[in-house]
C-alpha cells in the first residue's frame, strides 16, 4: 500500500501533467529541416514532500522544422507512465514576429496533451506565447505565458507566466532553465499544494530544466 507521501506525489504528478509542467520547447522555431531530440524535467517546488524539493516530472520527444516559420513537436511523458498514466503531447510553434533590434522575437505555440489512465482519458489544449531576446550568439532570454484548458468535468482555464534562459553549448547541446508560476489564477490556499509554493495563495512556483540535442 502506498505511503501518504507516495500518494501525494502521484496526485501531484497528475496535476502537473494536467497543467503542462514542461519547459517551453521550442522557444524559437527551428530552421527548415533541422530536428532535435528534446527533454525536460521538473515541476512544482514542494520542499517538504519530494526529494530535492522539485517534482521530477519528465518528458522526452523530438521537434523538427517543417519550414523556417513552423516547428512541429511531440513528447512522451515518462514519469506519468510510472504511475499508470500514459501521456503524450503534440504541437506546433509558429514565428509570429522576427527579432528586430531591441524588439523581441514573438513565438506562438499550440499543443494538445492527452492522458489515459484508470480514471479514463483526458485531453488538455495548451497555448503558449513567448518573447525572446538574444544575449550574445549562443544565449536567449525569454518570458511569456501559457494557457491550459481543462475540458473534462467543466471548463476551466489556467494561466502560467514563465521566464527562462536558453544557451547553446558546443555544436550539439542546448540547455535551458525555466521558472513558471503554474496556474497563477487558481486559489491554492487549500488542497493539493496547500499554498506552500504559491504567491499570495495562488498557483504554484515551478522549475524546469530542458535539454535539446541537435541532430
């Protein structure tokens, strides 16, 4: 029989998957024909309930440039699978405006998250907008917001502001660190997170680490 802490972690994982707890990938669209293996790990900061204080929500997948302005991506959600929930997401990102001088590049992304487990099937559309600035040849600074829609058992929309940094290392490796205020419009004074990682009792602070490997 699972312990209370294991049960809490499993519930938190499901909540995290529902709220798209993954690093934003891509921050900017890829050149046409380029592809990358991608992964991210991390989630809500719960210092009193998980080793290291971060739920290690993990996904792996691939993204590729269909054109110079459109990048497609797909992921499998590994840690959710360890708790009996099969999860995948597919999406597309489009360059809405190229960077110009001090003006940032604007990227919009639409994704569909799908999960199947003992509780049935769930789908969650997710929409993310990011503004990114170059800080040298190998570094991007970015910020944005995502909106995750819950369609099952009544409609709800959760908004998650985010900031991050992405840097190229060598010819193949790209690393990324992203902070997110997950479900910033949701009251968390009680319930799953019990306000311990929220701001003013709303949402939950999260941290994601992203890895990309250029092919």
